[in-house]
C-alpha cells in the first residue's frame, strides 16, 4: 500500500486557493478573479438518488403498515402497542433497531475518531442495559399489563406526581430524537451539499409524516428495513474504504484509534458507564417494545437477543471510525479544515462513505445510513407522544377522553416532539453528546423511582418521590453540562478548571442520594401519619392516612408498638387498571377475598368503618381509626 505524506493544517483546497490568489493578485489584464468555491461544490448524484429511493421505500412501508392495522380496532392500545401482537421475530428487529439507529452509528464513529475505542462506552453500556432490563423489568412490566412506563409510577405516586416524572422521560426522548435527526442532517448535508440546518428540517418532516399515520405498525416494519439497510450498506462500504490508498494501516504506530484513559479519569469513566447501563432502562421507547410483545417470556427474550445484536451491529461503525482516524484527509477530496474541527466530527461516517468509496458503493452506503437514521427517529416520537396522551392528557386532564381523541392527541404529540427535537438538533452539533446526554436525567431521577415501585412499592410514597425528584435534579444541575453550555455551580473534588470537567462521579452520587431520599422520606412520613404524630389533615397528597372514601385501609393496630400499619396495595389482581386515583390504594369495588377472610366479613368491616363517616378524612382524632384496626386484627 502506498503511503502519502501528511501536510498538517493544509489541504488541497487551500493550496489551490493560494495559487489562484497569487494569479488574481498578479492579474495584469483586469479579468474577473477565479472563484473555486462554487466549482468545488457539487451534488453526489449517486448519494442523492439513494436517499430518494430509500426514503420512498420507508414511506411506502409506513403507509402499507398503516393500512395493515386491524380495520375494526382503532384503540389507543392498537396505536401505541400494535395491539400487543408483535411476535419474537419482529420484536427482535424493533428492539435492536431502536438502539441501533442514526445516533448509534454516527455517534460511535465520531467518538472513535475523537477519543478512541476505550471511550466508546455507549454501545456496550446500552447493550448491558437491555440485559438488565430483561432480567429485572421486562417480565414484571409485561405481566402487569401496563401500557406505558409511567403507569406503575402513577399507580404508586398518583397521576400528578406521575406527570412530573414524565418530564425527564420526555426530555430523554427528545434528546435521543435530536441526536438521530442531527445525524441524518449531517449525512444529507454531505451528500447533496445542502445546508445542514435545512437537511435537518427536511429529515424531521419525513420522519414525522410517516409516523403520524402508521403508529407502532409503521415503526415495527420500517425497523426491519432499517437493520437490513445498515447491515448490508455499511459492510459493503468497509472493504473499499479500508483498501483506499489514502488510509494508513490500522496497526501503524502513528495511528492511535484505541485511545487511553488517564488515572484521573477513572471515576468519570465508571460514572459514565453506570449512567449508560442503568440510565438505559427507564425508557418508554424500550418499554414500548416490551409491552407490545405477545407474552412476557418473549419480552425477556427479545431484550437478551437485541443486546447481542447491538454489539454486533456496532462493529462496522467502530471500523469506520478507525478508518477515518487513519486517513490522510488532506490527500482526499475532502474540502474543509485540517485537522478536522470538533464541530465537524459528527459527519465523520458520511465523510468516509463519500470520499473513500466508489460512487456505486457509496450509493448503497449513504442511502442505508439516511434510511436507518430516519427510520429510527419515529420510535422516539411515538413513545414520547404516547406517554403524554395516556399518562398526562387522559389520566390528569380528560379522564373520559374517547379513544379517537387520544389517537389525535398522540398525533399532535408526534408533531410537537418532532419540532422540539429539530430545534435541539440545530443548536447542538455533537451527535455522541446528544446520544449520551439523553440518559442523564433518566438515570438520576427515573431509575431509582422505577426500581422502587416495581420491587418495593410498599416502602415508598408520594412524599418520598417528590423529595427524591427535587434533590436529584438539583444535584445533577449543580454539576453543569458543557454540551448545552450549562456552567458548574458546584466544583466537586477533582474538578478540572481548565477544561471545565467534573472528574467526580456526581451523576451516580445524585442517583444514590435520590434513592436513599425516596426510602427515608417515605418511611418517615408513613411513621408520623400512621402513629398519629401528625394530623391526617396534613396528608395533602392523600397517600398515607387521608385516603379518599372509595378506598380501604387495611393493617395492624397503630397502638401496637412492634407493628406498623401498611396500606394494602397488592391484592387487586394482576392486570393494571383495577386501581383508582388513590395513589396505589385499593378500591373497595375491586377488592377480592384473600385466603381466610370471607367476603361478608370484608363488607361488614368496610361498612362499619367507613360508610357515613366523612369526618374521618379531616379529623385529627385517631381513636376511630384505631377501633377499625382493632376489628381487622381479630380477622387476621
């Protein structure tokens, strides 16, 4: 292989411009100066045609999927979860394609080029998140029959607290979609010489359009095309790019595409790894595929298999990033600054396909990337809008909303999420930065709360949830974020003042403090209300003592110092939806006889304790409550 001499900070375009400048300066005949800028910019015809063809294919599949929906069933479950009819084969494709999208391939190539393989944590972290999600959450969530990730949170903490928890989930989905759209805009700007901002807007419009009318069916079927396009297109391009004469051997000592980790960066490295692993679980886009599976066993299997494929699918993006690192870009047709500036590293992958492969090959590669990126954006938009329509609009504002009304709210939500993601994509350049940033708030706020409501629901309440939410948000905000220009208000130990980087694992610290706060505050509030240390009048969230009339409180006598009363929240059946608005408390109408307790005994105690005693909700006198608990003790 021939080796070419590198000329730092100089490329062919600059050298030609210098020659033309000298000619123009010494022009004795007064002719018009030569302008090379317009002549060097041209549209990649093959790339443009590939985008058109693949976009038409994606739109066609989306429209076909919309028609494939069951004509006699237009329920919100049909739109959000495809009627829970996604089999294992399509489920694996959709789950893998959800993570392996535009941000995945473009972001992986970008981080390999800028910092090296050891810092490419996202593919491996998100793959492990699928494994842990399958082990601890997939089976339980699918068995309960939830429709969104927020259902168990609202079931435990109430609709309004669930609405507050919707915000970090929403921002996570928006940042994820923004990274995808930004990657697509970078690809199109390389291919057809369009302004990146214009290409981002155009791409977002296409993604929104076919998601509006296809729902989960469009997402599922386009994901199949997406994976096929990426796998075939990228692997087809890699041999040609690797054998290009402008690419130095990857094992050359001059090329460092592996990267290094400094000792002072160890804690930051661990912090980011934990963020990606556990911050990749509480995602509606993940649970959307879990809950749309036919069975809970299939939900677990598709998580495990998708994790394996996520690692396999990352290989071509890693190789392309390494090839880009080993390329003498000043010897190629690349027009731009050399070394490549940070605001241009997001286009590394399309640059390799554009400049290092033949036109016929780049036709498939660039088309595959653009189709994959556009297809993976629809899942984010649908999942975020589904959460809003069901958990915010219906459960908080319009409890009696019709299914058709919910469907239209979902469609409006898709447009709003698409516009928000587009705005963020126009403001933030780094695809990998957007890709990793989306898990921040999800990790520090949502993960501890979801963990508690799934496994330790009786040990948490709304007071603990709100306190944990505020503390986690404040700690995370105090650490700052360079990607969005947020300064650090607290310099944690080891803070790098030169680069404005936190070297302390404050994100994991925020998550752990949030988890501890949720447990401690919940225990404390339960204790002071149940033992009569604070009047039920102050139970403003109505989640401990001041329970609405149509629920029952079951437990032990508070006078017994060795026992504590608990709010029964587990005997209402396995299917979600049998509980009311009482923050996880049991509705009398849905209470089933439990073991030795007879149904007439339940009715007798219920009528004796609660019927006609409206003062129970407001009075601070606990004697009446104690008498009810004494009667229940005789039953148990």
